[in-house]
C-alpha cells in the first residue's frame, strides 16, 4: 500500500517533499487557431517541443522530491465508484453533456482519466449536433499543465479554487476528486465553488496566492482573483477557530497585458532573504494599491494601504532584497522578460530555483546576487548536483511552454515542504 502524504505547506521556499505535475499531452495538440483565444492562449503550441521542455522540469524535480502526475491520481480516484459518479455528474452538468453520463461511467478508469483531460468529441447523431460548430462535448483542458491554479495547499488545507474562466472549471472538479478520493493525500478540503455558490463575482486562482510565512499570505487581486474571492479566502482560511494573528497582503494587478494575470508573474520568493520582482509594478510609482489586512483570532481587525509588498513584509520581520526581473539597466528588457515569465520562479529548497533559460538578463542579475546558473540536463544526467551550491538556478529550455502563459511556478503544485 502506498504511503499517504499529509499536506503541509507553510512557505514558498521550504525544502520540497511532494509536488503535483501534469505533463502536457493530447489536450494541447487538440487546440486549433479558432479555439486558442477561448482557451486563454494567444497561439497554439508545438506539443513535441513542449513535451521535451517539460521533461526537463519533471526530470529535475524527480531528482529532489516525490512527484505525482494528475492523470495517475485521477485514475485512482475514478476507481472509487462513488467518486466516479460524483465527478462525472458534476462534469456533465457543468458542460451541458448529460447525455454522455452513461458512456463515461462505463469507461475503464485510465481511459476515462485521459478523456476528461484530453476532451471528448461530440456525437453527430442529430441535425442539431451536425449544425453545431462545437467539435467537443467536453473541451480539452488546454491549461492543465499549469497545475498551480486549480488548487492550493495552505498548511494542511487543500483549497479548491473557483476559477475565473469557465473553460477551466473542470480542472477544479478534478483536483477536488483527487484530494478527496485518490487515497494519496491526508488533508482538509476547502472548496471555494461551494462557498462561492453561483456568485460570478467570487473567483480566485492559485497563481495569485503566495505563502510568505505561516502567518503571512500574499494575494494578487486582478482578472483571475477578485476582491470578493479574497474576502471568501480570508473567511475560509482564517475562520473563528483560528487563534492568533495572520496577515494578508493584497497587491492590485493590471487587467492588461495578459502577462500580469497572476501575482506570481511579478513577484516570487527565492530564498530566506531574496525575492524576484517586476520593478515597475512592485516598486514603481503607479496606480495599483497594496493593502495590508490583519486578522486576529479569525476576524479582520484592520485594513490599511501600504507603500508596497516589500515595505509590508519588512514591517512583519521579513526583510527581502529584491532581484529585478529583466535587469536594472533597461526597461524594455524588463518588459520583455516579464512577458516570458521572467519573474515566475519555483523554489525546490531555499535558494535552489527552477526557471527558463531564455531570460538572460534576469539570470545575469541572479548570478550577480550569488546564484550559480545550471542547465537542467547537467542535473538530470548527474554532471552537477544543485545541493552542492549555496544558491543556484536550474534552467529549463523555454520556447514553447512560455507561450501558454506561465513559468516554473505555474507548472508546479507543491503539496508538502519541510518547515523552515
């Protein structure tokens, strides 16, 4: 019997002990130019190249931690009849595909897991179906390799997010099924879809939620996480049973361009004393507010504006030195590299990071800050061990994966880290 992992995330940088991944598959190749925009893409990806790049991310993580694949976990959950029936009922009702319920229930678990992710073509058995321009009864989940967004581990809680776009709703349904019924995890489940009900003003995604410290959450407020969603998040995580003081620092985000969709596209934690920032938004003189919310014994006690995230964290005992995405010298380089997820870093351990190799000005800044730059293949093939360096960035190739709109943090959903 496989060991059950107890969820435990109290920071962004503690040594990683478990992470959920989803290797991009046929769902990405099932995208067309006509469906790309609706799928939240600006272009279609070359799957074979994307998979080669993703193999570097997966290969590095397999060297240092336990990895879980969404499809494998989902197959296990679907082996439970009650879970299978519950998930398929929700999927069919939210997709208007009730007539497919019986055939989905009859599928073998492995085949069904793939179908729920890769999509199911519509049956052409009526005139209405023949005239319908929709090819799929269940659309492919083109964005699922960004496992960060549909669920978030906060402490021992698995927060199931209420996604901003309905095209991604099934990802949340699948993650709830995985945490509830795969048998892989021990956790408390908070389902924002149940709390939010039918209120379209309530939504949040994992890319906007950063755990700075056990008592400090950073949350982006923008096109993917609403103020109502943040209110719900605070009420759920900081309920009346929670004693002590917690802090939520909210950063407003621009609605455009699309590279600003989540907080982790402009701010990520690198080490105990360092963070990566997109300077024009985080430290620049702009119209976007930073708000510090104090919660005491489960109730909001104070809300105030602060100059910026770093100022708020400094006041709470976290004095972070910023490293500038794109480098300090050229605003154009900052803008270009932020677009290609240059601020989106993922920590395997304090000071041991994953990022794209393409953002050369950002990497130069990190190198000057004491981080060794190591190509992923050197780690995967055993030529170098990241644990031998005080600080390092392991770089994966990124010509196709970034075109989906995210980086290393977006593609990882950590479920357990060691305490700092």
